[in-house]
């Protein structure tokens, strides 16, 4: 049924919901017809849909028809395609727009890669488990936009304390955040209190205060980074107030976050589909420019990370996984038996820096990513 025609109630609700969200799009009845979903939808039922021409643009947008059988899983498949359609970049320079649904900035975050990565996550899974949630762009998109029940973990307890406050007590977190002023002096005071907590020099802080101190000092910092220095772009009260409104308004009822290290998480979720975004492999043979994280927080995110153990656990995993890694010979060798793709997205981590280096010869701060996506389907 072409979009805009007479149809079932679901279609007209779909129509009403969709059209206002896609400004500049006109429906071209001549273009309606079957749409073959991307090869990434490996386990999913095929749906048919409608192609839309975008006014004044060369390309068309594939709009899937709503599922006939409205099981939770087929609903997810449908919502995934809708999400990807909305995220497609109209300019076409990059495949997808940055996803801004997560309330926290994060070094190495995947907000620009969300569309590319979600293409490869099957929509019809029972649950998504992410052992390295970080800033959670992918996880928030899966939970909120697609409706996949999602469980995130991270070893970094200050970060998971923030996530728990964000998910369970957004109003209380917002109230605490609204007490801060976005000034360098306030930043330094807050950072010192958080440092004392981190070093266990003081143990009297309420966990919601830890969450607020983390969010304030992290989200307004250069990098961003943990116990970093203030970013002058973010030392702006109007910008800060706008930013923390997102904290108050954020809701993701089917996302939970716990603190744990991956070696305890993977055996507990043997049959769940995993999205894994571990710290980069920074061995001797890596081509990757180490300065990719201006504020690398090595002691938290990288030191002692057992990449070989992760490989062994993933080799035994039954539920399937999508793994993102930096492109380097050791990772290619370890995962040679899996389907590997080399997607490209641009990111601007380090914007504002003045350093240049071997892998940034032109001094340009907009860098091409060098990442691998490694896919293992769920065992049949
Ligand atoms: C590349 S970041 C993830 C970024 C995330 N995908 C995003 O979009 O923001 C890697 C994360 O792994 C976490 N991490 C490091 N070692 C870990 C471990 N042993 N177990 C679980 N998480 C770990 C770090 O704290 C960090 O948040």
C-alpha cells in the first residue's frame, strides 16, 4: 500500500506520525514499490515499503511499511528501519547524521557512527547487551528509538553511577546539576571534590552528588575527559543550562546500566546479542595515532585491558555479536574468521586542538575514522 493511500488504521497513524518529522519531503506515488532491506538485516523478515523523493534532492528515502504481524520483534524491525530512514544524512557527505539522543558526551563515543552500527545490529533480537557502554549512543538509540530491551555495563564506576542516576532519578540529578555555575573556578572546585572521591580520600559523598560532579566536570571538559580541564566552549551558562535540560527530560525505561568488567558479563549473557565497543587496541603494531584521544584517561580505559581474553570469550559466545575496534593487524588476525567491514564515518574528537602529527598531516581536526566492524551471527 503506497504511503498516503487509503489503508488500515496503523497506516494512517504511521502517516500522521511520520510526515511532520520529515520536512521537505514530498510523496512521489510513482516511486512506491517493494524495498529490499539492507543486507545487514540478516535475520529479519522482509517488509515492503515506499520510496520517497526528497524535494530538491537527488536521492530517495526508503520508508518501510509497518509490520502486518505486530509482534514485539517485528515492531522492532520496523522501528529500526524507520530510525535509519530518519538518520540518513540529506547532504550525502556522510551516510548518517550524528545521533544526539544520549545526554552525555564521551571520548571515543559513537554518536556519528550510530546509523552505520545499528544497520548491522539485527532488529529482531530479544535483548541487546553492551559490556562497554561509555556514553551509550548506540544503546540509547536501540532502547529508545527501536524499543530493544538493552542492558549496558562498564567497569568505570563513576560513569555507571552517573548512568544509574540518569536512568532512575533524572529530576534529582537535574536539581543537583542546576546548582553549578559553568565557570572555571566552579569547575576546579568540583573536580577537586571528585578527585578526592576517586582517590578514596573522602567517602562521605552521596551517590547522586558523585553522579552530578561527574556529569558537570565531564560534560563541560575538554576532550571530554575524566578529571580533565575546563573547555572554554562549555564554560557558558546558557549552553550549560540547555545541556542539563536534556538530563531532566531524558527517559529510557528499557535501558539499564550496571558496573561490571566484561569477563563477568559475557558468561552471564551467553545467548544474548552483544554490541562491544572495547577500548582501542594500542599494541606495538597499531597504526592508530595514539593522540586520537586528546584526554585519553589511560589508567581508566586502557591500562591492563585484556584484549586476548575478550577475543577468547567472544569466540565462545553463542548469541552473536557486533564488535567495533580500531583497524590494526593484530585485531584483523584474531578475528579473521568473522565478517569484517571497514565503515567510514567522520568524527571531530579533539576539535580545538592545535597539535598535528603523522596521522594528521594537514592539521585538520576533522578526521577520518579507521575502524573495523566485526560481526558474528547468533548461533542457529
Ligand atoms: C570506547 S569506550 C566505549 C564508547 C561508547 N561506545 C560510546 O559510544 O560512548 C570503551 C569503554 O570501555 C570501558 N572499559 C574499559 N575496560 C573495561 C572492562 N574491563 N570491562 C568493562 N568496561 C571496560 C571504558 O570505561 C569505556 O567506557
